[in-house]
């Protein structure tokens, strides 16, 4: 089979994506930043998720708020949802994205359910926004986020509330910092989520041995990159049975840097695949990643990436 004939397009929660790659929230700014890099085009992506948006502007956490882990296998960040607030995003940023070259997915965050509702309603009222990822999983803010996402009931409460204010697809962004991610997934699906996104970053700590203090001013942050791939694969696999039973797709990722990584997450149950740390380090590698994925599928005689979703065969 010729690799060029392999179909990488996917249907995700009613959205038709040209390929499965989705820019993770917070790694591609407001959908325009990567276009400034020579050789990069948003047309390399199936979709892009905008930075988390809150009701009021946020300055984010104090610096330093990002550190690379040993061996370059991961990045710990504690940005703290820095953003200009939903009114600025809706009135000044999103209107510029009508011709950005890919599907636009907004991301809503908040400290209370009412804030999640207000932000989601405003974002989804924008014509260019095709769906909304609801961030109930940020590990490095003082309130909201992680607190909502660690309990099936509270997670479901947020999703049920935002479900009432839009008919656009709602993607529940789950935290991996729980023992039973499947129960959180089930709570969100029962509350009306059209898709799941996992995993967000893992809570992590880096210490300065001279000062004997955390390197990051927020003390803790979220670990991303290749270091978390095996853990993220496991979380995707654990959530897949629940998602499959409900006919709900998964946007999966966590350390994807190659075609082999992309195929692994697909086998574990992901329909679409987000890339984050890769975009920060080597955004032009997206084209290579897609080519590698096609080559792998062609070598196996697989015509469509979608045919491998959840095709992992466990040992008896």
C-alpha cells in the first residue's frame, strides 16, 4: 500500500478533522502564534484548542513558572491560566480566526460553576468556535479546575451546567491525577459531554538543592512531554471502555512526538490526538509525525487510521 493513500482524517464529536493532530490548549496561544514560524501552517493540524479562557483576566502565576526535567524528557509548567478574560477573547481575538486554516476549539475554565457557564456560553456564541473544551483539570491554580475534576459528581455538575447553554460539542478535559479516571469519564458522559480529552498534565515538583525550595514559584506544576507518555496511554486505555460504550470519542495525548506514539494512542482508544510539548519544542515536526503515521499504517496494510481506534489486544 502506498503511504499517500492512507486516510488520516477523523470524525470527532461531529467535527470533520483533516488529520488527527490537535494543538493542545496553551501550546499554540490563540491560534495565530505558530503561523509566525517559517514553514509552519495551521493546515498541518486537524484542529487547534485555544488557551484556557476565564471570566475575568488572569495574570497567571508568578515566575519562574516553567522548568525542563532531567534529560529533556519533560516540562513542568505552572502558567496559571494567564489570559485576558473572555470579553477580550470574544471581541478581539476570536474574530481574527475565521481564516486560520483549521478547526477552532475554545477552552473554558473557571473557579465556580457559574463562571464555567458564563465563559462557555460567550465562547460558543462565536461562529468560528466549533466546540468547547471544558478544563476541569488544571493542576496548578489555587481554585477550580483540579478540584472539580477529581470527583465524578462535581465534574458532572460542571458539564451538566455548561451543556445547557450551547448545542456545540462539549469536550470534558480530564485530569490524570486521580485513581479511577474511568469513573470521572462516566460522570462527564452522563452529564452530557460529547467527547473526552485526556490526559492533562501530572502534578510534579522540582527542587533547587541550593535554596532548598521548589524551583517553580507556585511550588508545584504540571508535567508534560515524553516523560508522561506511558502514564497517559494507561489513562486513555482506562477511559476507553466507558467512552466506547457511550459512543463518545477521546482526544488523547501526553508525550506524542512520533508516528509510533500517535498509533499507540489510537490503539489505546483515542480518535484524535493532541500535541503540546512537541509544538513548544519542534512545531515543524508535525509534518514528519503525520508522514511517519502514514508509513506505519501503509506497512501494516491499514487504509484508515480510524480503523485502529481501540484496537489494542490485551494478553490473555
